[in-house]
């Protein structure tokens, strides 16, 4: 039955092929010229004959047969180090054989992943991973705390003074193995391995080029007490970026992880996920240093739990160096409580560190590093108070004739300015600036010097609407003394927030908005510290508030009704201030017997206002709507005032007078 089935299967295949060839021949005959028909049909017939003469039609179509056919068609995906003579008995020098396998993979002679079998592979030379090649072992045994040479692990045991493994090209890395600074006398190495200390374990280095997308996964780097367990280094205009380091254990080393870039190079945007730095003999757990750009390197869920560290578990130095560390666990059970577990040099800023701080404390300028949020019994991070430092951010009290906006200075401009009702935020007026083809930039800025010694960062900006590209940008004096500016408005006719956040010059602070086109503005904000901008924040809200210091009230101008208005009711500008300079337009002999009578113009309950009169002769009449003390009218004299309070209705009550 099996033989008949095989024959039937072969006949079906042959029949299918023959039918296909016949159809192709007929199609060819229909679509090609007569002179070509004979040649095309002969070619198809020859192909059919070759198929029918194949010897492997006599073999059953088994799994092994199909696998063999695939093997003939596809190159091997792996390079096996055992094919190059590795032994792995902790006696033979396997370095040359491992390197030969890696070089073969790097030259595309074999698969790009080199498989290292179980064993301990002694090497007296650094193992160099070519670009695009992966060295993959069989794990590192049963213990994450020591090399136990069990459970099928693969260990590269280095005996030398260089780095054990070097990665100098992109898209290459290590997976599922251990790298060990070999401390024993064995075989050919009876003369000195215990006395030789390696410079380091794994070195990812870029010299004069960019090395990207290297990786380490499930790697144990052990006992490099004479140097760094893992190093990412860039020199001579080199760069290391986009590396991915996952579940790497660094145990017993002088430095667990070092990130370094010389002044011409960078090490940035590398990612470390999980893993741990533990054990003894450490000077540093993580050491990040410049002078080149060594920043935006991210760590997630790393445990840094050495017994102690001679300098610090984490040490960051350099004006362009920082680290981003999320959900980190810090422990140092043997560290003296007076010594910090983390040191951020004063030159470094913008560091982010959070997680569990089990022992001692963090030494850093928290105002330059507000992203340090670890909290413990020994230290805490700092978040700046998000208080708007711009006085009169609501643009109240505009004095049009004199071109004065309280709290603001509009320098070097003949532009027209108008004030409109709130648009984006309640109680925040909109100012509209008509540039009038001024021909240069003019500045809108606070009329007072804003400075807080306790903070190094400032965040400020304003909402702007404009149809003119580049009509406004925020600008400030940087800590170096130079002027820097934000991105400008796009000119799309919509509201955009124009702002920036940077270190500011404490010796000569300077913040302004540079205006070069027609624009509307509202809700400016300035906060010290590196915190998001908070435009449109509540102007004041509290219960049982108490102040120390000067409480400054907003001021506005009160104008009389027009001569032809009837009834002759006065309307003070609502939400512009509490003190009103009463401008009588040259005729002080006037009567006031109602204030803000209409419901839309009434002030909230409890509002206290003061009317200030510079000229004599104005009478405020006692009435049902202005209730004055002892029912006596108030008549102004030069530099006199009357203070009133409202219950929220159209009626005002005298608090005090000065006449």
C-alpha cells in the first residue's frame, strides 16, 4: 500500500508539471511570433525532461528529504565555534579558535551568529567581535553571584592585561554567556594568571567613527577588580549610541560601568534595562564622565547594591554629562552614613534619578537637577514651586493714552497696542500688538529684574496668535552670558505657546519676548526651576491666607461717563485693580452717585476699592447705592481718597475716607 501510494504521488506531481508545461507552450504559441515558437517549445520540453529525470523522485517525500533540500538552498544561519577547534576545558588556549570563528562570520563565510558550546574557554588575547556578529553561549550557569561552571554555561576566561572582549563595530554583541577575569593557574598558564589583572571586561569603543546598536543580553561580567567590568567609550570624534544592554550582571570590579567621551566625541542615547551591579572591591558602581557629550543614557530597573564603594555607587561629572535613571534600587549596607551613595558634580545638570534609596544620601545641586526624586530618611529631592513670577500676567490696568501696562515694559517700539477681553483663560486679557512695519525687533518684558538665587533653571513663555511666521520668540541670557532664543511662532493664525527652559545667568538675568510682527498675546508665565510652564494659573486662591511682606494691589484709571450718557452712572473697569486714580478730564466738579450699577459690571462680594482724587471739587453723594458714614457726602480735596466695600450688589459701603 505504501509503494502504491508513493507511485501515485509521483505520478500526480509529474502529471501536474506536464500540464503546466503544456499550458505554457500553448500560451507561448499564441503570443509569440511563428519564428520563435519552435525554440520556446523546445526549451519548455527540455525543462520538463530535467524534472522527470531527477533522482530524488524515487525517495519518499519525508521530513528529512525536505530538510536536505532546504539545506542545499539556504546557507547556515549559525557559525559553530566547535568547527574551528574550541575545546572549552579551562586548559587549552581557545582564544585563536574563537576569533577564527568570529572572523569567518564577519566575512560572511558562515552565519552571523557564532555559537559557543558549553565550557570554560581560556583566552590570552582579547576577543574582538566584528560588526554585525553575535557571540552566543549557553548561559552562565546556575548562580548570578559567582561562576560555578555548571548548568551548561559558557564562560570566556581571560588571562591578560587588556579588555577581555572588544566591540568596535555596529550591530554586534554578546548573548547568554559569562566573561571572567581568570584568577587561576591551569594548563598553559601556571606562570601568572593570578597575578595579572585585566584592564576591563567588555569594551564597546568608537574611535573616529560612530558605533551604533550594539547589544549585551543575559551576560555575566565577573571579577574585573583591576578595571571596568563594562565600558562604553568614544574617542577621536567617535560616538557610541543606541546600544541596548539587557539583564547584564556586573559583579566584583573596580568600576562596574563606565561611560566616557573625550572632548571631540559622544556617548549618548544608550539604554540599560534590568540587571545589577553588586559585590565588592568597587570604587564606582556607575561612572559617567566627559568632557565630551555623555548624556541621555537611560537606565530602567537597575539594582546597584554593592556592599560599599570607595568613591560612590554613582558618580556623574561634566557639564554635558547626565544620566536618566528610573526605578533604581540603591543599597550600601557597609557604607558610612556620612558618605553619599550618589555624587552629582556641580558641573552636571539635568540628571533624573528615582527609585529606592536604601542607605545614606545623594549629594547634588538639586536646583540644577530637579529630576532627582529619590526620598529617604537621609535625603530628598527638590521640586520648585510652580509660581508665576510675572507680575500682572493677566494684562490688567492698561493705560492707553500713556502706553503703560502695569508690570510690563514695551521697549523700542512705536507699535499700537490694544487690550481685549479674555480668550484662552478666564481673567487673562489679550493684548494685540500692531507691529506697524517697525523695521526691527522690539521687546516686551517685565519691568522688574526677576531673579531667585536658589534656582539655576528658568522656564518661561507666552501664548501667542499670529499670521506672521516668526513674529515672536522668547529670549534670555544663558548661564554663559550669551543670548539664546526659543522657536518662533509658525504664523498659522492659531494660539501657540512660545517658550523655553534653560540655565539662566544669575549675575545678569534677562528675559524678554522679541516681537517682529503683528501678534496677540495672553497668559505669560515664568517659573524658576526646570518645571513645565503653567500659563493661565489661578491668580490667587486660598482659604485663611496670611501674608508677610508687601501686598501689592492692581491699579487702574477711573474715567467719568460721557456727557450725554443717561443715566449718569459711573463704571470702573472691572478686574483691573483695587485702586482707581479718578481722572476728571480737566473738570473735577462732578457728582458720583452710582458705581457699577449694572449686574455685568458689579464687583464680587467683599471687594474693597479705593478712589483716589488728585483734584478738589468732586462730590460722592450719600444715597441708597453709596452708603457713606454719618450720611455725609464725600467732597474731594487735593490728594484725597475714599475707600468702599461691596456685598456683591449695586450698593457700596464706606470703609474710610481721607479728605
